[in-house]
């Protein structure tokens, strides 16, 4: 009886293994775990019999998991301009995943080898410079995407000069020298409450090459609390008129960080 049962089990297991061999897929794994014995076995005598390992000798402590090891940066030679990285011929260091998916596959860069260095670094001088630096386009976008708050005195006469715009940029966290700021051709004088909340734009030159047009909004401020204008909540979301009509098309093209909210019915 037991022989018949064992034969039946043996035949059934063989059929199961044969039917599922095609469904099994063995994939190699590159995971590596570095372990250390918590209780190492004792030393073996010379020419003596090997000691048997006990259960405690099979207790391990994890030393390092290579899956969470920091990836080493890869050097890539750019074959064309990449925003935020560099121009053609520059050698950049990026993470392997970024290099493979964003640079090598789109054919924006190649591996750094002696052959590629001789091929692409020589052509670096012949390429036309499109930007003054890798970060200039990002700076240009950031400036054109902001709304600069220009605060002027409500009680003292003034004319907007580059240093006023420089101070407003400094309040917003940008360091812009005066020689890089170009004001409108017509002067803006005040105090003039008819200009309150109206907009104009200035041109900022980046590295004496790129030019960014920055939208500015004028506000009046008084040191006397009783003379101050009423506070407008989230004034940057409200549409405003242009001080100069000829600047209206450019101001309409410039996008601000916070768009006006639309009430859906």
C-alpha cells in the first residue's frame, strides 16, 4: 500500500514539475549583502579534523547592503547644449540613471573615453555659443516669471532710478547690479496715486549676453500709519494696467508665479 502511495506521489510531482518548467523564469540578481559572523568558529588544529559548526556560528550581522550604496557619478561629454548642465564639449558628472535616460538615450551626450574626448572636445571651439553659462536660461526664466514689487515713498518726490529696482530685487532675494538694469525710456515720477498698482517692465542683462524682461508693479508707502493706503489682500492676483501703453503687449506675455483665480459657476 505504501509503495503504491509513494509511486503515485512521485509521478504526480514529476508531472507538476514538467508542466511548470516553461512558466519558470530565472533572472539573475545583482544584489550583494556583506555579512559578518556574530560568533566566528574556533581555529582548527594543523592537520587535524575540521570542527563542526554550531548553530550560533550561522548567526550573521549585516555589514553593508549594496542596494543602498551611494551611486558614483558618471562623466559624460555633452554633444549639444543641455539646460542647467553645459554646452557641447563640456564634461559633466551626473548620476548613472540620469546619464542613461536623459543624456545617452536622447543622444545629447556620450561616454567619456579617449576617442570621444579627441572627437568632441576639439569641436568645442567651433560650436556657436548659445548661452553665456549653463544656468543663464534658468535665471532668465525665473526673472521673467516673477512680479517685482516696487515700493516708493508717498510723501517725498522721487523718480525711479536703477538703484530703486536693485533694492526691490534685493528684497525678493535677487542680487542684480545697477549696470544690468535698463529702465523704460520714459521716466516714472511721483508720488502719483494715479500710478498706484500699475505695471511696467525693466530689462535685466545677464552676463552681458541674455536679456530678461521683468514685470514690476508700483506701490506707494508712507512712514505715517494714518497716511498709508488700505491693504489689498493678494494684490498680485489682481489684474493691473500698464503705465505706458506701448509696454502692454510685453506685459501681457509675461507670466507671473501666481495667476488670477477664476470663479467657476
